[in-house]
């Protein structure tokens, strides 16, 4: 096998693939001196809302701020508990902590998403909300989670940082709960050239509070009427994102094609547990932010792939949230622990060619002697 180099994520290609157009976008913004809360940000918010099919979208400084602002907007605070998966980035739990509430960690189901049955077992009189994480470009089973929330009179709020474009039964990730959040970190499905995020909602009252919270508590007249944060999506990043939205549907289809090729090439290997394929469940439209799978002899397989120039990673540096004992977590989550002994991620991005995927598939099959 001829060795080639396949990075896990080609950050520089975010710029070089469309360098001429992106430079013109940035020159236009800078020539106008349009840096904060200008028309480009408003245009992007409108474009994002239309794409997601949601009434309100607000650009903020990053995905973590988005969760904090959303939680504040729906009244989550001290004394409250919020149930979320341990299989997520620390930011999800940190946002709950930062508003004074307690993150309660739960197990994943077979599709690696938040398990509704395990959530229900963890509900206490202090539980106020369930926060599904729409992970890896897949939306959770929102019917099951919604039924649990309805039985216990809880609110659902969504961390859809990795879910933009994903749908469950035709509804976009981030639009099913009271609010949803998106991240525009460079490696996300829609990435800018720095930090960025958004909060979306269909609730007019929540939208009004988000609008105040993200910009120093200022109302539409510019008067400060509440305490707020300085968390605004800067206009340069908004302009870049607005430009990239033009090709975003095509980018999603590329990711789904890569996932289909992985499924076709690896689906028969008993040593692997793959994520659901693009056509596996008509309720789900998955967009494959990441391609996370489980593997026998995972570490040896990763070394084998590395020797052939194929870079892989283990999400969250191999540490689910409940394993951060320094933060006071003492919960036992055996399913999550078992998953993290086997999980890793293959390259998944719009720069991957069919030949790249075939090379990766051949390398994995050779490792298992197939």
C-alpha cells in the first residue's frame, strides 16, 4: 500500500480552498469598518434562522456562552439540576455549573446518544431540565426524551453544537427544545476562523431575554434594562459564515457520501461498531460532524493507521465528563466507561476524496486481515 498523508482535519483548507472569495468578504467588511453588530451579523442570523426553520437566531461569541445565555434565559439557576450525557465536551456541563445549577450525568444508548431510559432513572425533585447533546451530527431520539420530559414536567434544552443541519423527523437539531445552541468553532460543521456560536428559539419571551443577555442587557433602544454579558458574534466572522452558508447543503451531502462509503467498506467487519449509516433510520437525517466508531484492539488499530499516514483522534482526549474527578463527579457510568475504551474517530471533512476514503478503508481491513 502506497503511503499518503491524511490529516484528521485540514484546518488550513478552510481558507485555502476558497481563498479568493474569502479575502474579498473580509476586505469588504474591513473597508466598511463594520466590525460589531453590523448588517452582516443580522443577515447571517436571518440566514441561519431560515435554514433551521426557527423564529429567532442570535449570534454570540462562542458555543459555551450560547448554552449559558440559553440557560439563563429559561430561568435555570442555583438549586436546579440539569441531566445531560457524560459523552460530551466539558463545556456542556460547565455551562450548567456557571449558572449555579448542577450537571447530572447520564449514559448513552446504542447509537452513542443520550439514553432516555437512563435519564428517567436520574430525575430527582430538583431536576428542571434535560439537555440532549446532538452529537457528531446526529439528533437524539427526541420523541423518547420528550416523553420523559412531559411525564416529569421538565424543560428540554439542546446543545446542538455539533448538530447544525441534522434533523429528527424533519425537525432541525436545536429547534425542538425550548432553545438550542450551535458552535462555529473552526472544526465544526459550519466553522468560522475563530470562536463563534448561536442561540436559537421559537419562544418569543425566551428570545427577548437572549437578546438582552448577549449584549450588556441593552434593549432595542440601546438602553440597559437588565444585567447582561458581552457575547456578540463579531461581524467579520458573521460575514464569513454567511458566505459559507451558500455551500453548506453541498458540504452536508459530501459528509453523508463519505459516511456511506465508510459503511459500505467497513460494515461487514465484526471487530467494528459503526455509527448508523445515512439511510439506517428514516426518522434521522445525520450530517456527520464526526465519524465516531468502536473498535477491537483500538489502540493497535490507531497505531497501524498512523503508520500509513492516517490521523485519528479519540474525542474529548478520551475523557468523558464524569471522569473529571477534580470537578467533584463521583457517579458510576459503566456503559460510558466501556465505550471510551473502544471509541475513536476517523477523518470526516469536506476535503476527503473518494480515494482518501478507499485508502482508509483498505488500511483498516488490512489490520484485521480482511
